[in-house]
């Protein structure tokens, strides 16, 4: 006996989830925001602004590279700092892509060169306890957050532009023109840099503590995917944030 026609039209449990998963699996432009792996912040007991990775960090970089190796990346961009360059180099090795360096992807400036750990801690505690409006000035004695935000968003725009992706401001918000080839881009940078990139691409009003609002761990990555909205363009959808499973599976995440 055949089921009633009304039953044939009724969605079955799981149908919606299957359709949504199938749609997400279709070709879409993607941006992978990767935070660098663990650096040696205080070699010899004194802070340096451009540290290299620790041996543990090198292992973390390998883990994130292996995880992203199957994502069919088209391009890799990185901050000029060594911790990002080394993390990006591991990804370049497994994908065969060349790392393109953009100075604008560097982390926000801080004035901690040569300080001990205790002095570094005091510097950041004092900076975080200032009145909220003063946070726009950035960390004491260094780059303002406004300048940092302008620098990073400019660099992100350059990255996307090199891959044929163009912003289309529209009545107070932004949609994006995406080429049919749907590029997949990795940006290997920093906690602050990637947080500003997320804010910018998600069309969220910035605040001068982005690294707390979108806080990512060392060697974690987040995924933004372009999704069509209306007839005029696409928007960025946050599909994954602070992904750490690749580290946990290899025993490289210290909880």
C-alpha cells in the first residue's frame, strides 16, 4: 500500500540537515584565518617582539598544516613576523603553494622589548585597566588601535582583491563580489590581526579589544565562507571558530 501523497510531501527527520550539509559542501569562497603556533616569547628571560617558534610550536604548525592540506587552498598569506612565517611555511610545504608576505597583517604594536615576564605582565595589566575610551589609543607607548584596524582591514582587502574578491558597500553594510572560481585563501597571522579580520568580514562594528571578543588560541584556525544574499552579492558566514581538534588529536593542545 502506497503512503498518502501528503506523507510524501512531508519532510523526513534529518532531511533539512542533509540538504544544508550538501549546500555547505558545494564550492564556496573560503578564508581560513590561522593563528601562529607557540613562540618563544622570552628567550634568555627577556621579551622579544619577533620570536621564533618553540619546538612544541613547530609541531603545532605541522599539525595545522596537515589539517588544512586537503582544503584545496589557492593562496597563503602571512604576517612578516617569524612566528607566522614559520607556521605558514609548514602549510606551504604540504600544499606546494608560495607564502606571500603582507606587512599589514602584523600584530598590533606593543612596547615590551627587553622586559622580563613580570614587567610584561605589569605592562598589559596597566594597559587593560585604563578607562575604556583610552583603549582606542592601543597599548601604552605603541600603535593606536585605530591605526591597527585601518592597517589590517587594508591588508585583508588587498588579500581578497588579489583573488578577485571585491567589496560592494550597500546602504550601510557590505556585500562582496566573488568570482566563480570561489578562491580558498589562508591567512596566517596573529590573535589581534585575525580578530580584526573577522570583525571586518562579518561587517561587525569594531571595538578596541577585538582579540578578546574573537579570542583564538595558538595554532587554531577559523573559517569564513561566502554565502549568497539577495541578487547583488555575497556575505561572509562564520562556519568554524577557534578550531583545535587537529591539535587535540596529536596531543598538542595544553588544556
